[in-house]
């Protein structure tokens, strides 16, 4: 029997870190269970740590560089993402633990894997091809082996930390159910539970979960035949729509949620008819509430922006185009801890003089507490291929 495959568009989403598109999930939340985060700030200056790549032995040129991206960092300064060999196009997930090159954590027998989410225990989740090409969700504990989470076509996007009444981490993602319908799902201790596809009784056709916080609130989106994508929050198994009308003006016709922190703030991006995508921050009316307000985050003067992650204190990271159409990694800093606003900073402007030749294009994850450590990717002064980087406060 032929195995189920994800739709072509969704496969592109999984590997989008390498083609500049921006729908891939990255973990959010933090290690502060429930409530707001402690005070946090951006550093005045950051140094760039190139996370390194493995030589491309498949090309016959062991020195040939790889193309790498990083999607998630934790407070141990461990990170996960993937690198791609240019010659045969293989994409392999990696785990960075402070040493370069990072550890290639392999695949489930196919050509590709991608590390997407990671918790404070450095357990990595993502998606990998089996030998027959089927894309399935995986989990890998630090020092362990990559293990499939399901037999159906699936992907994992986020994992939280055991906290409070929840002694096991929850993994969230999406799968093609037995009817071939894209469905948001969770895995806890090997048991899968599909999330409901309705908002207030209104049914939706498809859904996907992208992140989970330590209170097991889940961020994601739904879609049906009569509407575009709608960002949602699942709380105790009930879905709530993220308002598409922003306090500061825009009315989004489509919204995608990328991450959720432990206060319950959600970030992502939306679009208005005829306009490019714009980053947003949704802030609940109280810690982990299911009602709140949406704020359209400012850009750098260009046409588009995307928010990828939010710390437990409410600092948001992502990417924005500037007035010249150049893509730059950015951070949005709230006026106060978990405030429903944010002032934008071009992170390339915060690099120490010795790293001023780097251009940081995407910021995809941020740590909690103190001065934030940020990961993403950019271009080096020597013109190397896209490189996964960590920005370390100085």
C-alpha cells in the first residue's frame, strides 16, 4: 500500500528554512511555568557565534560548505535546526551543544530531517523522512536516538517542559489523519490526541499546531473552505480565535501563529488584502487567559515582517525587510514585561565591531531571563553560504 504523503505545500513548509519562506514553526514558551516572565532586555552589543557545519563529503570536495539554519535555542545555549548538502540536497537535523560542528542527529532512513522544537532538557522534535519518503514526526532526547512519534505522515513543531500538574512534556504538531486531512495533534508519553477543528461550534477543515507552553496552552491555526487561515489558541482542548483586528489599525484577513510563551502571549504574522505579511503580537487579558488583544508589530520600512518567537518576558524576535528590500533579523522590545506592544531593533546594528561584517537576516528563537541570547541565520563577511548563528550578549 502506498504511504501517505504530506501535501506538496506542507512539505515546502517543513524545509522552508532553506528557501527563505517563513512558515516553519519554532518553539516558544520558556522555562518559567505560568504567569509572566522576569525582567529581560536586549544586550547593547552581541557577538556572533557561527554554529558551524559539517563538510560535504558527498560532493567530492570535503571542504565545500553547507547551508545551515537554526530554529530553537534553550537556556543551556543548546540549539537545533538543520543543514543541507548542496550536491545532493539532503537536509539533516542537528543539535548544537557548544561545540562546532554541531551533531548531525541523522534521519529515520530517508534523505531529510529538520529539528524544529526543543525544550530545556534539550529534547529535540521535528520531522524526518522514512526510507519510503513518508515524512513523520520524531523526538530525540539528548544522547539518545531519533524515534518516530507516529506511523502516519506527520511533523512535530514544539515541545514544552514538565511543570506543575503535568509530569510529562507535551509535543505538538500536525498529521494527515486516516482520511488524509491535516489535523493538529499532541503527543504525551507516546499517546496521540487530535485537537478539535472548530471554534465556538464553527467547523474548520484543516488545522495545525505550532507551539505549546508549560501550561499546555497550544498555538496554531485552522483553515476551511470559506475563509483563509485563522490563528488559534487551544486551551484545555477548546479552540479560541486570535482576533484579526489589531489595536493599532490593520485588519488581517489571514493569520498564522508561530509561538506562545508562558504568559500566554502568541506571535506570528498576518496579511491584509493586497498587502504583504506583517508580524503581530497577541497578549492575553491576564496570565494564560483566553481573551486578549492583537498588536501589529512595526517593520523596518520595508514590505513584510514575521514574528517567530517570544520570550516569557515578551521580547519578540523575527525578520523584517527594510526600505531597500533587504531582509534583516529584528527584535521587538515591549515597553514593560509582557506589555502588548513592541519597539523594533535591527539586530545587525547591535553587533560588536569585530563582527560588523555579518548580516543577520532571520532571528528565530530567544532565551528567557536576563539579557537574551538569540539564534537565527545570516551571511558572513567572507560571503559564505547561509549560516546558523547564535547572538551572545557582550
